[in-house]
């Protein structure tokens, strides 16, 4: 059943498409619409944000919402394309650069276009506070002793029920709580592979994962990816001939490309994993940042033989500061339990209980429901503004249906690493494409975070980057 704001948005969209509301016409205020429709102001706000994300209306600062020009006049750009390459085991060669850029990307004194994280204003701090207080109030004496290294049973039960509501089941005994998603990935990589082993990864791929693999001295087997996903035939070929026995995959709103694979593709990956006995470590951290009401299913849903390890955390959907994550293993891997328990560091018990309460109280579900239209509108606002700012530069830009990473492919003459150094000097955080794969393949790309409100400060920063890009193109033409 559709939510009130969606029904209202559909009614207004019909009026726009039928010409009852004309281009540049101002919509009635939030308060007036709420009174007219007998709904809350918050419902109207979500409705307008949804229409804005769909490109049907736009907002003028301090003037209200207006009907957009014809849909055909809304700016479009082509999706990024990347060169093909041969897949073979190799080392991650730029670890020092990876570490330097990773450290810079979380410098909160710079304009936050670097690390992929939501604004503190989108964190449900009041609900979190109440949940943690309730958890402490109703805690038992044993909750203040060393806890079960697998994770507190209450949180494992809460997560199991939460996912069941989304259409997939993982039993509480198969869930292990970790200090975030990256520690979960690290535990499973070290449990399933040895130093020097190869791991299959589609690239461009999240630089933090590549940094982790380099630090653990694992080789990578890259397979090419684009904004539509990656070729499963190439994945099968790598499973068959590269010697790798583990894949590291994100199939729901991958960072940085933002693609989400179809259910048929996910089912096929689960089948390939079983066929070639190649474990899939599934990083599903962005799934709950979907722009649609229904959360996409993970590969794990189709896993029948225990070759998929489901990992995630709440750092992208709740708060980057809430360091609670998980990994889920099948009975097939129970022989590794002792090693896994040794590698996995115990997680703060009050934080576990606080998250369990947030889930059981429905506050987390309500937060996700309100977050989705905000992220959808925000990402589209960024996209439109980036296209406007870079209109004199021929760029390609992804169009994610979840998450909030923007991947920009610049003309070949522009070096993303040089742009990164310029941005740092101007107090701006971005991430250059060079750290998302090998061989300088993505040298003319950058990634931007769209998790913060598109403020005047961020707009000015994007314009500054666009101006610098134009200057670089001019210099290249003169040379």
C-alpha cells in the first residue's frame, strides 16, 4: 500500500502532466497544501521532495516550489563508460596513496564531498537517545560483563526479524556482530584466504575495500564494471580460471557506480558461487538507502549451499559514528568458528542493545521510510547542479537509484588526482578515481558524496571545481 505522500505526489504529477499546473507556476505552500489535503506538513514536505527528485518541480530559495519546465528540458547526461581490460591476479599497487586519500576524506574541517556519509542532520538523534536510555534502563547485570563474542542475542534476534520483514531470513545463530562493516569484511577475508591469495572484485570499486585487501596482502582479480553492473560471464570466467576462491561484491547500490543488479543476476551469482565453490563476501551496506520503498534483496536470499557471506552495518543508513555491523555465515563454515571468533573483536554491549531497541520500537524502520525520499531528492539535486556547473565541460555522470555516491567521468585531458590536490588547497574534500582500480584506468574520474544538504557552500565548491576543469581544458587545447 502506498504512503500518503506518494498518493499526493501522484495526484500533483498528474496535474502537471495534464497541464493543469503550468511550467514556472508556483505551488501552494506546505501549510496550505496540508490544510487543503487534511494531511501533516511533513507529509506534504515528503511529497514535494519526491516530485523534486522526479524533476517535476524545483525549489527557489525562500520563494517556494515551482513547476519545472517540460520533462524533456530537464538536464540529462550520459553514463560513465570505462575501458575493457584483462582479468588477472595482481597486487594493489597504490596503497600509500590509498591511505593518504582515505585519511583526508574523513577530515571534517573540509567541505564534505569526500567520504560517503549522511549529514548529521539526517541522523535520528532523539530516537537514538531514547533507545539507548531504554536499553540501559532495562539492562541486566550480566549486560555489563564481557559479552558473547558472537554478539548480544537481543540484537541478533532483532536483526533476524528486521530482515524477515524485508523478505529474507537469516537465523539468529548465523549472525555475528562486528564493529562495523569493514571489520566484518576483514574477518571473513582472513578466515577464507591466506596471504598472497586472490580475490575477485569488480572495478571501479570502493577504495576502502581495495585498501583493506592491500593491507592484508591479498591480490585482486579485477573484472570491469559500469553503471549497469558487471558481466556475469566475466565473473564466471574469473571464478573458473583465476584461481580465486573468494569474490568481494556489492550488488545493491555499489560504491562508486551506484548500480543495483536484478534478482535474476543475483540468483545467477549464487548459483555460480556454488558451482565453482567460490565464496561470495557480500557487502550490502547501501541496501537500506534504496530510493524505493522496498529494500532490494541480497544475493544471500538465493544461497542454498552456504557460499554467500552476508555483511553490512548501519553506518550508511543510520550514522557513520554508530560502529555496529555484522556478518552472517552458514553451517558450512562452522569449522572456521574458532578462527572467526578470535579475529572478531567484541562490540560495545550498550550500543548493541540500543540498536536492538531502535529496531524493536520501529523507530529505525520509520527513520528509513523518511530517509528514502530525502536521499532521492538530494541526489537528484546534486546531479542537476553538477550538470549545470559543468555544462561547458563534457562530463558523464551516474544516476543511482539508491545510495548517495556520484561518479563523474571527466574529459580525458583532466586528471582527477590533480583536481583532488587543487580541491584540498581550496578546503574541499573529493576522492580521485585513481584509487578505485589499477593502471590509472579511472584517472579522469572523481567521486562526490551527496549525503549532505546541497548548501550554498557546497554549491560554491562544485562551481569552483567546474571552473578549474574548464581552465584545464583550455590549457590542454593551447598546448
